[in-house]
């Protein structure tokens, strides 16, 4: 008796590659902690490869400034040439990693220069988050209603130990990573920015 033909398996949906995240150290932090460099790196990560002139137009900066700071980012290994782009006179740049990780040892570093770079870096991150949220609130009416209903701007007050806060943050990171790996349900799905802020405050009673 002939064996039945095997049933073709439905190919699994391709999974996004694991994110390439760079852990900052004292040297690389000092190289990145500059407002324009952080904006340049974010633009390359969010919008893809670009030239110094294109980034200057996007960020409303001079091409001389963007070119200089791109070279500085390259020196510290945050950006690199994009060999798939044109071979003309102007260089195309791309982000060398998908993101960076700020670790607890940078918080505890006693070098004033490193502490200053850490403070600048973290305040620039906070400023970017505020600007992104303000942009969404100012343009929400331009999006279909379903996006306004899906977006969220919540806050919670909890009583936690440092260990509990760490565990909660790790769980939230794991949820975001799971959805990143699932990938978009449709090809035209837009980028979605997810911010997580969690910190203690003094003088709270409830």
C-alpha cells in the first residue's frame, strides 16, 4: 500500500533577528553623550541609512555639524558606512547597533567626567521621550481613531522594594521584546514608540 503524500507544512513567519544591543562603558558613553550625536544615532536607527546632508535637513542642523559628529560616532563604533548605498562622493551612514544598554556601574562611577556624561545622556533621553510624547499629542488627530484608542499614557504609584522594581521592569522589557520578535501583523504597520519610566520619589505617603 503506497504511503500517503506528506502534507506540506505552512512556513513559519520569519522572526526578526535578535537585537544587536551595545552595553555602554565609560569610554563609549563619553563618545555618545552629546545632544546632536544622540539625535543622529536615533535618526539612523528609526529611519535607516542616510547621508550627512539628509540628516542635516531632517534635524535642521548644518551639514558640517552632522558630518563632524557622524565621524565622531564612527570613531566610537556607533555608526558605520553602508556599503549597499551609492558610490558617489557623499558617504552613507547606518547605525552599527540596534540600541544601547546603560548599566548600573555607570551610575556608580566616581569619575566626574563619566558622571557628567551619564547625567547628560540620561537627561537627553528624558528630553527625547518628552518631545516624542508631545509630538504624538499634537498630531493624534491626524491618525485614524483606532490609533488614538490604542495609544496609552498611564501612570501608576506602587510601593516596591528595589528588587521588586527590577523584577517588574524586566517583565515589561520581556513583553516588549516578545512583540518585537513577533513582528508586525501587516506590512504597512508603523513604528510604535514605547516608553518605560519607573523611579522612586521622596515624601510620598500613598
